[in-house]
């Protein structure tokens, strides 16, 4: 479903991504991990064209992301994204946050959109907050709303950019639980995260990045039991000692 | 476009235009200097603990910030001279126009300067005042030696920008029939029937001076933060 | 000081007998209000458009807006006004110029002042809109785009609603400035409030009363506008969001 081939990106003289390649099949749950500055967030933002790249090719469901003729807005309407800082729209209520793109981008009627939104809010356990504003919610609640907002577009796959990194520890699990639920339903997911517990639970592959390169791309059990590269071994030993 | 441009008036009028520019620069310089001094005093008055002083300063600032500069200039042009003459018995023939314009600008701009300075003083962390007192300095000493120097360094770009605004505002002495650069340009233009060219010329000159000055300010701002 | 105060002068009839001096003042107030409000609408439209252009990725569009701002910010308002009133009618196509000059003098003055004041203030609004947009986190733009919004849609539904709320305080200052700057129009003969004040001084020989009245009227305008804008700010405030600060 997502095909990344030899993607390179530089910012001036700084090489952000170097020759990255990966294949994501339908139903895959891929966890991308690595030290800060390794390019993981950038890579995921290239998948839906939020970040441009100079070399290589990315295709989502056969549609080329880098091609200037591609209608990126149409593509993005079917690729859900969840951000580290939630990025809910503060001037709209929760229910409006979920409905606005449904009506303006997908052309659904307001009634249809509200119905879909309420179902999703119920699913993430926040139906009672439907008329509140993002500023009135906790971080964990906001992130769950953000996931619901992305799901309201009925995406074919979901991209997560460090979804729990900005959360207080006690709220991390409520968000991870929603994500685990999604994975178990068969959603294709690419998740940039440090939460190795999540990876062990639902990921079927782990990609390890360092300094802009994909250093390892292995099935989940292999990655944790016998990582092949030294860098990955160092990384794992550091973070698993918590 | 039916208008035939004829710029020939300008070269011959340059010396006269220059005297106008000198007038503009004089007023700007005096108003900036006096405005900053009086503005600093006003800021200090407002931040002092004396309720009466603070209230007086605040009322002054609010008054001058809620009325047009044109009004203040007209006040000083039409009313104040006769008031001063009757109060201080100055001979009627004394041309008070330049002095009253300078006073008007200084009093007016001081209100704006005082707001900039007040913000600047506030931006110096409270800890600085505490540290100065702990070293045994009085309020006045702390202000003079520790707070104000830092505040001013932070405010220089804003003070300079306000100066550029002042430079442009001096054109309003037109209402007092004073011959600043704009006034002279207008006179030359209507005298020679070339008002269009002279007005465009004046606009271009103001633009070049103000724009260059603002570029300089930006340059200094960049150098300060690196 | 042997000045003879006479506050009743406002109720005295003007030489033409058609109204009182107070009537003159009030008509000046009307002109000031009409001029300022219509110029403000122009300023908001121009400022919003240019402010958005300043922040788009396209260098040409952003450059045009920057050029507009620099031109209108570096020439004194009075000079701009004279250029609109004396120069523009001469250098535009003859048909437009003649149509303008055929208008009633009051309309000529009003139009020139309105366009001048509107575009002048628009340059300042532009800079505020730009700083409001830039103060938003870039993630907001990404979030909009990630949902499938085009860039214009992102500006309309995500960026501008928040940016405008953030800049309401400095926008209020610009709104107040327009009322004050409208007094400059008196120099081309428009009989707005400051000009009427001057007329009163000339006709009544009661300069103190005249000027105090005009000053008080300007202060009243100031206060009313500030109260109105505070109401607006309170109404559009986003619940749970501290005054727009991130």
C-alpha cells in the first residue's frame, strides 16, 4: 500500500534522509524508532507530502506522492495523520473538529458527518465531551480526539508522529489503547514512537533509523531478540532499561 | 495618460528644498531627544509608588494618545502662542511657530515614547532590581546604573522606529504654515505649476530616507541578537 | 488672563443662520465617523489579503505584499494624501480623471481621503495579520493539510480564525489610529471634526471652548471604540485558550 523507494532529502547542506526504502502492505503495523534527529518524523511527513523530498519515489496505493501532477489534497484526505502536539483546532468544538474536513473535503452532509463523528467519539470514550473545546481537555483526551478526527475521514492508512511523546505518563496508556484497538482491527499503520511496549504488542515490523538512514527493517520478534546492527543494539539496550 | 511630466523645476529649487529638509531634521532631532527624556520621566512616574504622580502621568499619556497630532499642532499654533504672550509678556512680533511646533511634537511624542520605555523597563527582569537593592543601591541608583541602561539597550530598535515615525509626522507642521521639507515642496510645486512632480519627488525622498533608516534599524537588531 | 469664557457659543447660530455652531461640530463628527469607518473596511480587506500573501510560499506574491507595505509605511500620511488628491487625478487615464474632477468637491476630498487612509492603515494591518499567522504553530497548518484541505482552505478554516483572534488587541490600536489620522484630511479641505474645530476658532473668537469641545469629542470616540472592541474580544474568545497565547 505504501511504497518508499530510495528517498533522500536535504535541507541546504544538511542531509535529513539518505536513501530510505521500505514497503508497507495492507494491514501492516510498522513502528519506526531511533534516536532524536534520525529523520523518523521527516520520513513519515514525506509519505503524505507534507515534506517535500529531492530524490526517490513514494507511492500510496499506487499514487505517486512526489509527482507534481498528483492532487495532494485528495491523497491526504485518505491518509490519516496524528501529530505529537495533537493540533486540534482550538477555535472549534470537538464535534466541529471532527466534522469540518468531512463536510468541506469529502462533501458529506452535516448530519452524516455528525453521526460518524459521534460514533468515533464514543469509540474513543469521549462522546460526552463533544461540545467542549480543545482547550478544556487534557492532553490524553485531546490526542484521542485527534485520532477520532483522522478516523472520521475513513482513511486507508494512518500515520502517527510520536503520538504520546507530549503526554504526561499517566495519559499515555489511554492513547495507546486506542491505537492497539485500531491495529487489531486491521488498520495499516506507520507509527513513529519510543513506546516499545506498543511495538511488542501489535507491531509486525520495526524500522530503526539513525542519521537519516534506515539501519534495520525487521519483523518485530527478530528486532527485539536479535537486532543485527550495533547501533540498534545500543539503542535497545538504552531504552529497554527502564 | 494625458499628463506631461516636467521635472525641470526641481534642480533649481534644490537649495530651497534643502532648507526645508533642515527644518524637518531639526524638529525631528529636538522632538526625539525631548520626547525620550520626558517619556522616561513619565514612565518612571507611572511606575513609582506615588499614586498621584502615577495617575497624573497616566492621564497625560492617555490624553495625548487619544487625540490626533493635527489637533495638538493646531492647539499649539493657534492658541498657545497668544496664551504665552499674554502670560509672559513676550513681544507680539516674536515668531513662536517653530518653538511651538517643537514643543507640541515633544509633548506629543513623549506619550508614545513613555509606553515604549515602560515596556522596556518591565522587560528587565525583576531580579535585577532585587540584586541591585541587595548590593545596597537606592531605588534611584538602581534605576540609573542597572535598570535603565539595560532597558534602553533592549528598546533601541523600537525607539529608532518611533523616531522614523516622528520624522514622517513632522510633515504635519504644514498646518502651522511652517516651511519643512514637505511644506517647501508644496510651495515650489504650486509656484511653478508643477505640483504633481514636486509631490512625487517629496514622496520619493521621504521613502528613500525612511526605508534606508528602517533597514539600518533591522541590521542593528540582527547584529544585537547574534 | 482676560479671556471671556462663553460656553453658550455652541448654541448660537452660524452666520448662514441654518444651524448652530454645535451643529457644525456635529457635522464634522459625522464626516469623521463616516470617513474612518469606510477607510477601516478598506484597511481590513487590504490588510487581510496582503497579510495572507506575505505568508504564502510563493515568492512573487509575498514580494508584492512586502512592496505594498514598504511603500505605504515609508511615506508620511500627509504626503500620501496630497498625492491621492492632487497627483492621481492627473496621471490616471483621462476619462477617469475627468469623471473624478466632475464630482462635488466634498466627494473628491472624501474619496481621496478614504482610499488614502484605507490603504495606509491596510499596510499596518497587513503586518499584524502576518505576525498573527506566524505566531501560530506550523503544526496547525500541517494538521489542516493532512486532513485534505487545500492551502486556501487551511487559511480559511484553520489559520485565519485563530490569527485574527490573536491580533485583536493591536487591531484595536489600528482602529483607534484611523480615527485620529482622519484629521489629516482637514488639510485638503475636508470638513471633518478637526477642520470644524478650526472653523469655530475662526468664526467665534472663542478658541478655548472650541478646542476643548473637539478634544473631548475625540476622547469620547476613543473610549467608545475601546469599549466596543473589548466586547468583541470577549465574544470571540476561545474557551480554555488563554487570550490567544500559545
